[in-house]
C-alpha cells in the first residue's frame, strides 16, 4: 500500500514539474522537457498526455528541427480557468480577473470610507461576485480568490491586526469561502506585491528583492533566493513600523515615530492639508506638481527624503539586489527619486549599495492584485483536485 502511495506521490511531483516547465517555457517540446528535467521521454510523454486530457496543455504544431524529426510543440492553456486578485485598501478596493498566466481580463475599482469591517466585506463580496459573473466560459471556471490585506494575518486567513483599517481578528478567509465555495488565499498586501513584481514586474530577473508598498501605510514584501520570506511566525515585512524617530508622534500600531508617519501617502496628505486646506487629494497634488507648483514639488521632495531614510535601513539590513517601490505614490517618481537616491548615497553602507538597483514599479498599482491572483493560481495547481478525471 505504501509503495503505491509513494509511486502516486512521485507521479504527482513529476507531473507538477512538467507542468511548471510548460507554464514558464512554452512553447516547448516533450524532448526538451525530458532534457531539462532528467525524466525519461516515455515518462514525460505520458504526463503530457494527461495534461492535454485535463485541458491544461495544448499541442500547437511542429517546431524547428535540431537534426531529427520536427518536434510537436506544447503550449500552456492559460484560459482553462480564471482567478480573482484583490488589493483591499484603506479607502478603496482594486480587484482583477486574470487567466492562469496572470493576464488581466477584467478590472474593477470601488472606493469606500471604511465605515465598518462588515460593510467593507459586503462591498468586497459584491465586487468579487461581479467579476465572477463576468468571467469567460472555461473548463475549470474561477479557480480561486487571492486577497492582499493591509495588515497581519495568520495561516487560517484571519486578519489579526490592520491598524490603518482599525480591524482586528476578522476571519476573512472563512467568510469569503463560505460566500463563494472556492479556495481563498489571504496574505499581506506587500507580500502579494513582492510576488507580483517577481512574476510579472521589475523583479523578474532578481532573486533577492524587497518590494516596498507605499499607501496609507507602508509595508514590505521580502524575496530571498527567489522565495517569499515570511519570518519565524509569518509576520515579516511590517517595515512601516520601524521607528525612525525615537520620541516621534504616536502611531496607530501603538509605537512612536514609525517610518510610515513620515513617508506614506497618509503622511503626505496630512502635511499638505496643514499647509493648503482639508480638501487636498493625492490626485490634486500630482496635477499641481506636474504644472510646476514649487510648494507642492517641495512636499514630494520632502517625502522622497523620508522614503530614503527607511530604504537605507532596508539596504543595510537585507542587502537586496533590488528595492522596488510601489503603490499610488509611484506616480510621483520624478520628484521622489532624486532626494531618495541622494540620501542613499550619503547614508547606506557602500558595500551593500554597490550592486543595488532601486526603482519604482513597472506595474503601476497592480503589483498586489497580480500577486494575489497568482497565490490563487498556485494553490489551484498544488491542489489534488487538478487531475485527469476532471470533466
């Protein structure tokens, strides 16, 4: 019995490896997969046939010959199913429907004033339901939902603490799975953003990166040797709450002088409203800066300086190859980057800085939603429910 179980496990692992190479390297031939993986051609052929039967792989015709018979090329079928990715923000919800390759098919954004956890969750469900109802026909349908949240969550998908939402102990995964009856993954929004950048953005060629999500607060997703680093108990990356001013103002997290009190979108708007009035929005500031308003540009440059203070700590602590800055403030890159880089030059240690690249995201505000959708896709492929018996 055990031997049969072991053989089934080996087959499942091998099938996963073959599918991985078709997903990442297609179009690709059976022979090339055998060459890369070390599996026999017969094993690869058998597993590929099963993947074709399960609608995850298509044959797309012959490729170039390298001396013998022309090989039949294989292509991953990204439209065999769809995933939902969500960025649950403090003042808005951004949700996308993607195919299994991460290509965005539909997108929906709704604003909210965070009246209560229940009302925001109801709005979240309505938003997701709208995307599910608009999904194209496919073999597997909508296979899962990934949600990036601005706070700390446990492995059961309970949002333990989100200071900027003022939510505590919200069983979000349980609630969403009961509503939709499909698998749901809940993770920190900066972790999702880091995975989004690694798979689809500026970090594709980088094994060691830190993604800094700059929103109402600041969080970080850390990728080390190609893997998301979660820390000993899963709560790494709360870098907005490093203290950069030991006797600074009180933060919602309970500490004082936290980085996000000086370098976040919230910090920028607080400063702008003190100087220019309470009706100021980020969009207004960006327009005024674009028009050359020196006072507004000075506000952004001040923020760039404080962003640099925190990024110095990241560089000196983690020695990453790449620091990627994301969130809605990416639209202010032209005014933020110069003071940030000037501070890094002055304060970061020279050796960690030597091969470092610092850049704003290429994905605009989609890093988190794409990463969240990819969590759902990964869970789908890891699940035993994906089998050749699917009809």
